[in-house]
């Protein structure tokens, strides 16, 4: 489920406006009182298991606004079509997540010098009904796992995480594909190699190492794991299709984000990209949160117009105005968002 861009106007995404993407069925039981988390793996000399209560009482709580975006957000624009859910622009959210830092828990457990990757495991149920099959088990390199903002979260927007979003415990890793933010997590393995759980294998959440012709078949060894998401922006006001009067001032607004990076500039065009006007851009409330932008425009003559938005990160990397390089699974479409305006 995704949310139309004009309903993502809040600075902190309300829970009922968050997109939902699951690979399997919800767990059969979700009991916070009996929930445990085990930390093990090749790089953990002494595995340890915590109750949820122990996590909450032993470690300091932290709250961050974090962007979660499906790796395939925008897939519906690719031509030829790529397999997978045909997302528009609404497979993204920026909620306020509260939990304990994964790095604090790993420090308490003690990890070896050969720690390379972490991989999560959860209690969701495989669509086949086979209880032995793991639905999805993805992960991130150890450096990303040890960032301050990587959380074992138990609250969202100040309340318990709802079942559909991972109650009672979710791994939240901002700025990377949301598939690394495992729901219903009950085990984290600290690996001495790149994690090899289900949905880590090619072509899942991978793109070609080099550009390919649209529609090409790409060998597994020529694919690379997606890490930081690309720079992107959306217009959240007004709604596409808005009717306005000649000369009427419109207060545009929206959000911009750039994976691990910060957005440095947002620009608006009302003449199909011929000229651009700089928008006002807020700093992020914390690292890996989206940034809010505003711009004022008006149209001197009646007719049909489009408003385009383009974000550029602090390193000068901008959104393309057309769909970027094609890939077999339709990932990482960060083309400019456009809305239609009719002036009467």
C-alpha cells in the first residue's frame, strides 16, 4: 500500500499515511511481554538473548526521524516495465522512531574484529505456509549497523509500533532501502562475511554494476547490492490537478532526501525545465531525516502547466528529469516529481 504524494504533507508521517510492504504474512503471535532478541553469529564469541523489557531498561532510549523508502519506489515509470509492485511516488515515509541504538546492544554483547555485516531474522510467516522457510533476512555492513541512527525500535510517533509496521521490535536503518529495516525482528546475526539470507541474493535489491540496455538480461555476478538511496524530492502541496486563477499566488511545499547524504538545494520549474527557481529549504531535524522545502509561484496566463521539483545533494548530485538507468527489478527511480496545474 502506498500513499498519494499530497497526503504525505506532514513533516512527520502519520502512521496511517505510511506505506506498507511485506514479503510474507504477519507473525502468528505478537506478545511484547514474552518477546526476545538474540544476538549471535560468527563474529559473536558469546551469544546473548535479551527480553524486550531488558532492552528498554538497560539501554538509553533515542528518537530519530528517519526516511524509509522502498527500493522500488517509482518502479511504475520504468519502460519496459520491471517486475515487482508498480509503485508510484508514495513508497516513502519519515516517521519518528524511538528505540535503543544497535551499536549499544552490540557493545554489550561484544563483537569480534572480523565483524563484517549484520543480518536480521524475524517471525513473519512464509507465503508457502512452510514454517521452516525464512521470508526475508537482509542486512547491512557493520559500519552502517554501528551508526548512531540505526535503532532497535519499539515506538513510532510516540506510541507502540503497530503490528503492520513491525510490533513489538523493528530494526530501523534510515537512508537505505526499507527492506533492510526488518520488522518483527527476534535475532540479529553478526557475520564475518556479507550476509547471505533470503532476499540478499541477486537480483533482489541489486542493480547492474554498469549501465545496461532497457530489457537486458543481467548476470548475477554483474549486479551490486543497493546501499544508500539516491537524492529525491516530492511535491506535497498542492495536489496534482489543482485549479487556480490567473495571477493567484500558490505556496508550494514538499520534502527532499538523499539517502546517507544531506540535501543542499531544491529547485522548482514551471516551464518544463527550461528555467529553475530556488526553493527555501530547511535543515534536517537529524541526520537521515527528510528536509522540508517551500516556494511561491503564480501563473500570468491561463492554460495547462506542470510544476517540477529537483533536489541536489550537498555533493552536487541532482535528480534526473527523466527516468534514470533501467534495471531488471526497477529500483532507484529518482526522476523529478511533477504535478499538473490548470490556470483559469
